[in-house]
C-alpha cells in the first residue's frame, strides 16, 4: 500500500477468522510512517458483510455478539457507541454475501464499488439500485470503494489488488479522525486506481461565483433557485494534458440509454471511442447530462433549476474503455470514477 503512494490504509479481516478478536491491531508491524492507519474489521454474517472503521483500537465484544445473533442494528449501535463507522460491503453480490438485512438504520456508508471486476459483487447494481434506492428514500448515505484484497500472493492477488478502486476523502487535516469525519460527511469520490483521474463535483448555490458546496453537502433552498454545478475531471498523473468536452446531452435524451438504469454499455457503444471518456450527470438516479471528454483536467459548468421544496441529488460517473479493450470490458465494466452526491432540500 505504501508503494502505491496511499495516504491512508486499513486492514479489515473477517471477524470470524479471528474469533471476534482483532489482534492485528496490536501487532507492532501494524504501523506506517507514510500512511494514516485506521483500525477495522469486516463484520461477517450469512446475511451480509460490513466494514467497521475507527481511529484507534476499540472493544469488539458487542459487535461479535451481534454477529453471532445476526443482528445488524445492534452491531451498528455498538460501532457508533465507540465512535466507529459502519459501512455495508458489496450489497448486491452474486451467490455469496449480498446485504439481506431488512431492518437497519443509521449506516455510515455503502461500498458501492467493490474490486475491479463485475463478478462476483455486481458493483454496477450496488450503485444504480441499492445505493440510489436508499438516496431516493430521502437518506443521505455516502458511497465508498474497497479492493476486497484477500491475498498478497497467488491467483486471487492477480485480480484483487490494493487501492483498486481508490477512495479519495476530503479531510480538514491529515489525521484518522478527520478522515472518518470526511467519510461520514460524504466528502468522498472513488477512482479505479490511485493514478487514474478522479471526479469532483461542486455547486454555487447563491450566484456569487464561489463554489462553496461540495460532495456530501446538503443545501436547503428556502425558495426555488438556480444552482450552478461544476464538474471537474482531476488528473492524478503528470502526462495528461488539459482537455475539452463535447456536450452530448441532447443525444443522450434521444438515445436507447434514456430511462435505462443500466445504460453504460449503450452509452459507450454509441458515443465512446478508445482513449475518450464520458462524463455522466445523474439527477435523482436518472441520466441527466452527458459529455465526451477529450483529455483530462476538464471542467464543465451548468445551471440547474430546483423547484421549491423539491428533493434533488446530483452525482457524476466517468466512463471509459478499460485496458485491453472489449474482452476486459466484459470483465471490468466501463466505470473509471464516480462522485458522491450533492443534495438539495434533504432533511437533516
């Protein structure tokens, strides 16, 4: 993880593999001079998995009892009582380990992007269905990514590698507590690997030219208002030159992708060539705007009208061809980066 230049890192072994006692936290090698180390475990039951993260070691006893009882709400409450975060993992997984609890509240985040491959965890379903359905119900739940790396060597290590995907957090300072606060606030975006471009989304809600609202923020507008959104592709590399964009929103509206919640393949096949990228704006989970990006470090601004009292959330996805072309696209899909939403008129 250090070799990839990560700023923070956490090992979340399955709690069952350690008998409910995360002893790795007390190993003197659980330390880094380069990275902020969080402390966590994967709460692992037959009805679903979740990561629990904290800024330091904590008592896992109540969480382990909740594991044995398959009681998600008690586990969530036990995590919160110790100022730890509770994040649902791979909620739409295929065959093994989807999230099947019906009664739970106050989760801190959802792993909407698990590993780089479509199988077995169906991240595109986690994003488009599980996450968006929670948001459409009026909840504000941050989305995060996780590599699900289980092996450092061997066959699985070829496909599941640290920081693929990479979670980016806007934190007030470089500390474990500030990182967790940033995740709780939804000040998060996800890219497919550390050196890949990431997406940023901001808003100007009072027409003063200052984009003071960022991903995760909720703005309650007393009256119907115009807001200006700024979308930015941020290059992490040193060789990518500033690019331009082509607005394809009108073509999106008349395409086969209109109204299709799983439209990535249609968008890519219709509008995208290798080496180009599509910037997709989603409004309340539906496709709302589309731009072709020619190069990184690109900015897009647009004005949106929010009706009085209307609950609206916007988020962004960046689509592109993966390395090795069509065959790899079948395995990996087309998502290159995604943002958390900006919310308008949601209740606190």
